[in-house]
């Protein structure tokens, strides 16, 4: 019996689907061609429509479908200008792909949205992409211009810090806007995470849109909060629950570690105390001749115990001494 099939819209303007197939690895391969006629000449900027041929096949990553990665395959159209000297040719400019990118615009947006409240490593694992491919997406969007005319209002503005472990940037800021319809839109990627950079970006937002911002959601990074308080004083500042949870987890972990340390210390002190009493009992029952070596051990244990207590009360602050001492105590007591 034939498997049930479905048809879903590709949501890419001005293209025709020539073929769809599924690769051996289960990836969806969609072969398309552009139906847009012409492009602006790269020299004079005039709209040119004389087709000069097609470039080599290009394969780019696109949005996943039904849990499978998908790829678009196409041959870019090349047009020739009849007016410029030497009649130069220009590769067609597309609304859905930038010639230097291995991703469609839609896939770049998908990656950026995955980065909200996440890390480059996590997204690279989830999407099976290299670290560089994920940061490449961020780099392509740094300082790109926002088409504000396409936005009527922003209900919640989001500022997300993304830590980069490699490359010349340590952090970038992802700016998102949740629209009234619930749609989450990428507004920009700032090259850093400093207050001045955020302020510069907020000042680019037209006043008619700024007025509609009800809340700004960000992590607890002071630079973000200061920039928002200064530029959007009436908007509610909301700490992202992801970041609040992160701080709670950190605090809980610190308490757990302190408690663990205290328990271990008490346990070790008890063990040593027991050993000292035991050695003292043994010592008193020994003949005079055999007392001498045991006396040294009792004295040694008592000194160690005193030093250990000193460390525990914080009078001795050298951590390494504390460590050596614990090791010595454990050795000494285990030999009894
Ligand atoms: Zn021209």
C-alpha cells in the first residue's frame, strides 16, 4: 500500500519547484529555480533582464520539515547589462538567499531563534552544524539593517547575551521582538553586550514602535538593565525566567557544596577524635617498654587534630595546608 503523502507550502517567493527527493540519510532535497526575471546591474544599478546563463548548482540548508533537515538546490541566474562598458554580467539577487551564505535566510532566522536562551554549542549539537556555521549566522546578521516599515508594534523586546568561545568577539547580543500576534522576530545582532551598543540600537527604533513596547525581557546583566532604564523608562523590565532559574541553580549548588564540606569535616573530626581516644586507651594498657612509640603516635594525632580544627574554624586560611592535613589525618587514622 502506498504511503500517505502531504503537500506543504515552501514559503519562498518567486520560485518553482522542479523536484523533491529524500536522500539516503533521510534529508529532504528540493530542487528549485527562480521565476523572478532580472536583477539590478552590479555596476550601474539599472534593472537588467537579458539572461546570460546560469551559474553552477548551489546547495543550501533550509528549514527542517517533519524532523528532517532540508536542502534547497538551484542554479543562480546570471544577467547581462547592455548599457555598461564591457557588458558585465551580474548574478541574480534573491530575497531568500545571500550568495555568500550556506543557509537560506529562513534557516538563518531559525538558528537565531534557537539561540534565544541557549548557547552556540547547544544549537550546533541540536542542528548537527559546526560551531563556525552557527557563529557564521550571527556574524552575517551583525549590524544588518532592520526594515522598520514592516513592523507596526513590538509588545515585548528581548535582549539575549550569546557567549562566543572562539573568534574575536566574546559576546554578541541578540535583539528580538515579540509582536502582538505572538510572532517572535529577530531584530538585530549587536557586536557586543555593552550598554552603549544597546542604547545605539534602541535609538534606531522609530518612536511610533518604541511607544508600543510594554516590557523588555533580558538576563540580569547590568548593562542591559541600565540601557533599558535610560531609553525605555516606562517599559516593564522583566528578568528572563531562564536566567533567574540559572541563578537559583547556582545558589542552590553553592549551599549544597558548603553543606557537603561541613558534613565531611564533622565526620573526619569524629573519626580522628575516636582514634585519639582509642590510642590513649591502648597506651595506658601497655607496659612501660612498649609505651614510647605509641606515645609519639598519640601526640602526633593530637597535634593533627588541633591543626585540623584550626583550619575548620577558618583561623588557618591556606587551602593547601587544609588538604594536606586531611590526607595525613586519614592516613594516620586508617593505620590504627
Ligand atoms: Zn549596467
